C-alpha cells in the first residue's frame, strides 16, 4: 500500500506546541493563511484553550 503523501510536510514531524505556534505565525506573516489555520487548529485539538492560537484563528477569520 503506498504511503499517503502529506500536503503539509511539517505533519510528519513531531513539534512542541510553541514550535508549532511559531511555524503557524511564520505561515501567517507570509500570507499562507490556510497553512497557518491548519496548524492553529491542530494546536487547539491538543490544547483547546490555547489563547494565542484562538486569537490568531480569529485574526484569520477577519482576513478572509
């Protein structure tokens, strides 16, 4: 069975929450809103009350 190829290569690596958040911020600053949103949502799946991820997801909502 062929291995599923990830659309987001970072999914293959284990990151800490702060590392993931910084990666999302970099995507966000560079206009890659969808990529940033995916990571913010992944953070929230692990830490539902992560204030910064919640805030930045709201910021994206105002940008689209």
